[in-house]
C-alpha cells in the first residue's frame, strides 16, 4: 500500500514552527468547537433548572475519570505508534493498531458493565440532594451504554493524531457535535414555537429533559467512533492496516509496554478525576446553587486551555516521532516551541476569561445567583492560566518521551496536597464557600505547573524510554 500521501513531520525542508502549527491548529479548533457545543449542551440543560444542572454535574467528574483512564492507554498506543512511524517501521505500526483494537474490545465490555451497574448509586455516594438522585442516575445509565464507542473514539483519535493527521478528528467532531446539538433540540425540549430572525416556526420535540441530553450525547459518541473507524480503514496513512491474513493474537510484551507507559498516565487521570469528584462532594455541602455554579464555571473555563491542549498533542507526536528517528535535537526544538506558544495563548485566554466572566456564566443559566457566584470564581482562576499551560504542554512533551511517571507524581502532590486538603478544612471546618475551593484549585495549578517545569528543565526526560 503506497504511503506517499502521508505527511512526513520530520521533513527538514519544513520549518519546525510550521509543522507545530499544522498539527496544533486543528486540535485547538477541534477542542474549542467541542467546548462550544458543551456550552450549548450545558445551557440547554441549565434552562431546565438547578436540579437538572446538578444532576449532570454530579456525573461529570466520574465520566472524566473513566474516559480519562481509557484515554491514557490510547495515548500509550499512540506514542508507540508514533515512534514506529518515526523509525519507518510500517509493519510494526500495523501490528500496534491491531493490538489497540483488541484492547478497545476488552476494556469496553468491562467498563460498560461496571458503569451500568452503579449508575443510580453514584449520585447517592456523592451526596447530592434527594430530588437530584433519580435524574442523575438516569443520565449516567444512558451515557454508560455508549462507552464502547467512546473508548474506540479515544483510541483512534490518539492513533490518527500520532500519524500527523489532526484534521480527521476535527472533521469527525464537527459532524458529531452538530448532530448532538440537533439531537438536544429534539430530545430535551417539548414541541414549541421558535422565532429566528423574526420568523416563527414549530419545532418538534420529545420533551425528555435530562434523559434526552444523555441520549443525544450517547448517540454522538457512536457516530464519532464510526467516522474515525472509517478513516482508519479507508484513508491512506501509515496506520492503514490489513485485517485479513494477519495475526490477531494478543502480543503480551507489547501490552506490557503499553501498561508501563499508560499506567502512570491512567493513575494521573485517576488522581485528577477522583480529586474532582471529592471536590464536587465538598461543594455539595455548600448547596445546590454552589454545585451548579461550580459545574458551569468549570465548563466556562475549559475553553481557555484549548490552545495549550493543542500544543500538548503536537508536542507528544513530534517528540515521539523525533526520538523514534533518533533526532534528539529536533525533539528538544519542538518541545521548546510548543511550550512557548502554549503559555502565550493560554495567558491571553485567561485575560479574556477575567474580563468576560459574567457574560460566560450568563450563557449557561438565567439564575442570577449562579451567575454571580460563578463569575467570581472564574476571575480567581484566571490568574492560574500561565501555570496551567506549563502543566498541560510539558505533560505532552514528557508523554512523547515516554516519561509518564513524573506528571503523575506532580499531579498527586498538587491535587491532594495543595487543592483537596486545604479545601476540606476551609469548607467543612471553617465554613468557607465556593471561592475558597477555587482558590485552592489555583494553588494546585501553580504548584503543578512549576513542578512539571522543573522536570522539563532537568532534561533527563529525553532518555527516559529506550524501548
């Protein structure tokens, strides 16, 4: 199979800056578009009231925990594939792709069964108010059904990006997120009269509320997985692998290598997501308004780290391919540039968030108490953006080098030592509100960013993985 159409990211005739931006801008646009759709999604649910918002908020951290851990092993496969692509080992790349698909099948069956069984128990464990429990349980039960496709999408998007193709995941997300919005309009609200530019028409709707939002989200996950699977099968790239006449037996040495790379990253995601769950539990003690403001403010601020996430993905791919090709100096150059671009863009985004905090919150809910509280905590968090950029981009650099241990350790220190312990004391012992919880969040992001920067400056990460 000819590979002439695939992109050589290490081509010396192309400037490093051009290569980085070629990879980063589709990821930034992809994640920004996804976040904007999440904005619309949250606004639709928020219009149903604080109980509906709290029901989704009660599940959000758990969803991030499960998805994050699956994402971690998807990243591990993608780093291995990127190294093999950089070294020109086409058959090894194909083998890695097939092993990733086997891992998707195994993990999907386990995760779906577990999440379906605990769907209605999670809100009780978190401690939400009684009227929120059945709504939250229903939401999670539908989301759990789509986990096989969510996991497949996570693995495939990482693999496809590792080959230098960041546009296909972007196109997939644009299509599926538009489908999600349309699904929300139809499934969440009842049939109603809508006016657009002075033109009134009847919009059909099923009026399913939060359940409708869950069904729409699950359906979008299924669609996105099918689109990327089509890209894997039909698009000419180093990842395009034959399915017939090849071995589908589990390669245990490769799986152990994936586990070695992915486990620290999965633990990092577990530390962060479980910390978010505990913080959510703490916030529930403040009240439903605080929980709603907390959830919506997190949604609002998520758009500010899209640039850093884009450069993090670019750094992982470029560092991994450069090291696979035995080009250490090039990998260092890519890393330095990605970090610089990420810090500048995220700092600008933080300024934007500080200035327009009330407008951001107003987009999600008409509840003035939620708007006021959410805008206050957004302004507090705006000061952490440059340090958060350090954390995000450097984590991507280290992942590309196979150094996944130190980001995990630094996240453990920041989340549990700097964020949760002080927040627990301030909320439960001294009776402080949501502002105190978010101040602890800022301290965590600052500490985590500085610790990651220390590891980056040390330079030993470049020789971490010799596999």
